[in-house]
């Protein structure tokens, strides 16, 4: 339920593609330069914003949908403690209906014309 609602891209920071992080850094840097931020402050701001991007896009670091006071990782730790279990998530696969399908685009007028010949 959480994965469907929050759409994480990876289990943890190690699972995030480095090119995704670099692209996010460039976007953030461009935004900060456009806002007129001082160059010596930009690196610190980027670090903070990238940490937030990682938190929002990694399953174990996201706020748990059932209780936003906990991250998913903390919720698992609490469950394990309360139930004397050793539950872990090793990986996940998220399927979205229609994702990856390419819609065929036809010119309706041409289709009708070809059928009326």
C-alpha cells in the first residue's frame, strides 16, 4: 500500500541511480542561481535539498503513510520490536497500470476516409 501511494524509486540511497542525483543537483543549482543565491552558499543548499530528494524517493526513508511520524524504516523497527520479529525489506517491484505502454496515435480523419473508400 505504501509503495503504491508514495512511488519510491529505490529501497535506499544505494539504489538510486547516480545520474538521477546529478540531474537533480543541476536543476537545484540552476534554480538557486536564478534566485540570486551566493555561490559560496549554493553547495550547502544543494546538499540539504539532495538529502530531501533522497528521503522522498527512497522507500525506507519516506514518511510511512499509516503514521507520518515514522519513516518506513522506523515503522519496521517498531514492528520488529513489538512482535519479536526480524522483518526486513530486501527489494520491491512497483507496477503501475498502463505504465510502459505506448498508445498508438492515428489521424481519425484519415482513418474514416480510408474506411469510406
